[in-house]
C-alpha cells in the first residue's frame, strides 16, 4: 500500500510550563507520533549568513522555534500523523502552512531594466555636487532628502524579509550588515530580483552613482523567506520574523503576502511588535475592490501600505480596506536590481519599503522611542490624501519623512 502524502503544517505547542509532559521538548513529543524522516533546523541558533540545508537522502527539513512565548515547529506530516498530533494534549493548534508571494505587478506595467546614465542632481547639505546620483521620484515625493539634514539612518537595523538581496551590488554592499536564509537549499543571495529592488528603495547608498534610498546609511539585513521564484511558506516568514526579533532588528519590511490567515503568523507579528520591532508590509495588489488587504499586512501589529502613482492617485492594482494604514509611491519605482543593474517595478511591494525607510529615519531621530510610538508618529505625520481623515485607500495618507523625523511629540 502506498504511503500517504505528506502535508506541510505549522504546529503551535502549549507553553512548556503548561504541558502535561514538561520534561519533553517539542521534538520529543512529535517523535511519539511521526515516522516521517525529518531534521529540524533550530531557528534561534541560525547565524548571520547561514541557511537552512537541503538534504538529498529523502530526509525532510522542518523549522523549530525554540522560545517560550512561541513554541512552534513546522514540517511535513502524513494525515495519520497530523491526526495524532492534533489529539496530543500538549499541542495548542495545528494549522496549514500556506504559500505567500512577492508582490510586484507583472504585465502590462511590468519591470523595465533601466540603464542609469544621466543622473539628476541631488542638492544635499555637506555632499559635493560631484557625488550626486539619481533621486527616485518616490524618495523625493516623501521628502526623504529633507530629513537627511537630521539623519540618514546610520546604525538603524532594517531587515528585508524577501527573496534575498544581491549583497555585491555597488549601491548596497556597504550597507549590508548580515543576513540569513530560511529557504531550504538557497542562500541569502537574491536569485529573483524582488528583494534587491526593495532593499534599494530602503537603503541604497549615497555614493555618487546609481540611485539613493530613503535611509542611505542604514544597516540592511538580507532575510530570505521567499525562494528564487518569489514564493515561500508562511513558516519561513514566521521563522524570519523570530530571527529578526532575536537579532534586535529595528524595522522589518515584508513586501509579500498571501490571502490566508494563520494564527501562528499573527502571533509572530504580535510578538515582534511587543518586542519593539516595527513591522511594515505591502497591502497587496488585489485592487480596486475594497476589503482585499492580504496577510501579514492585515494584522493590527503591522503597518499596511497601499500604493500611489506620481499624481498622488491610488494605484488601480492597490488593495483597499480598513486595514490600510498609510500609502507610499508604488508606480514606476526605480531601484536596484541584481548584477549592478537598475530597473522600474510597480506594486505595493515597492510602496512598502518607502515606509520602512521612513521608519528607519524616524527611529534614528527619536532614539530610545518604542516601536508603538514610532508607528503613531508615522501615521500622524502623514499627508492626508483622498477624503478628509483616514480612509480605506490611503489610510492616514502619504508617508512624510520630513515631518516624522522632525516631530518631537504627539499632540
């Protein structure tokens, strides 16, 4: 008789002091019920520039989050094993492990690879004119360069949970401070292009060539949760978020999403926010219908970002809903691509890093301020668009880095 198919699942256990078998760890509890050949990767033990191995002998790779508040294991199990696990009194819940996707817009707008030959000058205090480079319209629109007289984000740790980053790119290499991959068998290097484009909008260096990002002196971390095809399991995103918390990131950008709620993902986002990490995510590209914001952008602990065009209008593709917190440029966004290239992409994936970069500058100018307060500052400082007050298209309005960086108190 053929063996049952294996199914990806996320298992959340009860906290250790609430279990009946307190002497057993999670893996020992699982081994009572499973026969599947599986190795578990300890997420907390993962180091910078490490990666989850890919085995070739039929052994599957699972992820083990070994912390008290979020005792989670993800892996692949047969239907019989899943039923046994669900019936274990020490297991809190067993959930599906769905797929999330990078969210650029394909045709008809698509990606355009753009040679950078004629840089438009940037006039910045204490920067010689000969070191001018292209200032992308989105970075200019949110007044990032006006905030550079106060801060350029030096020392602020921004994690890009995405397809990885081309850490050798001339505009990014000096800002790359670390990274890790939770995609089995793939390194933190970007084999897709999406993560590199996102990273450039956040923190492309002001170095006299190419483009410049919102926070050009921030520290970027390549945290790979999407494979080279631009998709990844929710469990990889959860693992990435927990890694970021343990490595004391200040900001997490997630230009990704999926249509499915998973409580373990919400718990991970809430845990990060409670531990003073600001989370920013794309609202999604399922517009123009209302109520289309995806996950994790849909969660209250995450700043959800819609997209506008250069005229300040909501992009037709941008998701809408009461979960939208803020908006940012997401049409014809010029940024970095692998191989020292540059190109234009469209999507809420391109809007989200504008807000993540803004968050980095705001944190830098409000040192020792909690993430919850930084969130409030960003929303209060936003420039109202659309109808008066908050709405389902623009949220609180267009992110305004100058205002959020200079704001000294909430009124």
